C-alpha cells in the first residue's frame, strides 16, 4: 500500500505562489483600472481601515475637490486640480486610483448582494 506524504516546505511553496498571484492581480488592477481622463474625476481607494476623515484629508491635500464617498468611507471620488494627481495619491498611500465608472459598477454589485450601499 502506498501512502502520500507531504514534502517539507510544501506549505512555503504554496504560500509563495499565493503571494505572487495576489501581487500580480494587484499590479494588473492598478495599471488596468487607471482612469483614462483624470480631469473628469477619479475614485481614490485607500485601505479599508482608513477613516473617512483620513481619506478626505489625504485626497484633498493638494486642493482637489471632494465629490462624494464611494461604497465605503475609505473610497472617495475627487475632481483633481493637477494632472499628476494619480501619482500623488499613490505616493500618499492610496491602493488604487480608478475611473469613477468602475467604482459605480462595484457599488451596484455590492448593493445587489445587500451588504452595503
């Protein structure tokens, strides 16, 4: 009878593959969801534990105009004042800066499941 034994280090290999997959997904999302016309507005997504006050302070620090919150307090929709706003927000800790239309699609999906609006 043959028994299967886990190789030592198998868990480390799996964790490495999962970590690389998550990093590749995040990098693809950051590049693929970037707004085409930032002057028409952007949605800035900070870490989920970021308070609404901290989100607004970071997003308006260069004089840009606050429009509204997204589905969560850590997501703000802004009207940028400068052309390099996306880069500035990423430097200030934003996870993503996306087109607000993408955010609207996500908000609609969240409301369908009844978890947040």
